[in-house]
């Protein structure tokens, strides 16, 4: 459905997993993005980012504030499907269906540590490979080529990319022709969470839409401008799209 400046898949969490299973088992491939407030703001000004969203196989809403905004505009989104919550559910699905996974991103050794932790949590999980690319790798065609050689040799069904926004979404969009039957996910800090390198906000803060505040308190220098300056533009974006008819927001 049309929501603000993007098209989203208005699915419940369980429906999203069913769709992921369908895409995987039919070999359709593609990539999945999970928009939050920061993404909505970025979509207004970043052409490559917009194209990445337009070509995504699935767009699943991440972030309680977007759920609130959708209700305010009269086009309620069924359920928040955050990347960090989706990741463990993906691992559970993969373990049960014997899908092969590949983890790309995070700092050196983090993806491998995440794989070890997750394999203990989900018996039968197959992590066919991990790789933490060097800083700036996306500007080096040879390194990008080597990455896809690694992925090709591992032959995964699911590719989890944790490079941060907008790098991970643009990377997947620019390399969408190399995915083939692979279904890829841009999941940000999920590898860091799984590795135990970064702590998520308490559940009550997640439910109340305050996870951003928890992250801001932990990393104020890095996140101050994003959350308290840049993301405030969501207010003008909501005003801009407030007149969108609810008849365009059918399932």
C-alpha cells in the first residue's frame, strides 16, 4: 500500500514470514528492506535510496513511530516488523526448513561470532559463510567481485547484510542482478546484537517506541544529529502527504 513516500507491504509478522518462505522456496530472490523514520526522511532526498526501495521484493515496516503515523493518517499498518526482531525469526525458519544463510557485514569477527551464537540458539541452523568487508569496499569493484565469489561458493538461500543504512540498501540494489535465487535482507545492527557486541533496548522501551532514545543515550555523539535534527523532518513529510486518500491504501 502507499504510505507517505513509499510503497509498503502491509503484512503481519507471521504473514511476512510466510511471504519470505514463499520467495525462498520458489527461488524468486530479491532483497528485503525495513523502513523506519530515518529511512522515510532519507527517501525524500536520496535518489539511489529511492530506487533501492522501488526495486525491493518486500518492504516491511520497522519502527513504532511509523505505526502511529499510519493510524493518524487513517491507513493503519498491521504490525511492526523490525529488522532486529525479524533476524531471530529468520534463523528459526532457516533452521527448520534447512535454508542456508550467509552473514555479510559488521566489524571483523562479529559476523562469525553471531553465527556461533545463533547456531547454539537454533540447532540445525546452517550458516554457510560469514565475511566482514573492509571499510570503503563498495567503492572497489574488485573487492565487490570477490565478495560475490565468496557468496556464490557458499550457495546460501538467505543473505543477511549488516552494513548500516543507506549502504546496505544501495549495495543490494546495485548488485541485485547478482542475487539470482538468493533472498537478501538489509538488517543493520542485527549481527552486532546477535554477537552480543551491542545491547538492544529493554522490551518495554521497544514496545513504547523509545528504542531510538535508548540508542541515543548510549551513543549520543554519533546519533544526536540523526535523531534530534535530521529525523525531525518527518513532521514536514507527514504534513506533505497528509492528504493522501485512504482509498489508495487498501491491502
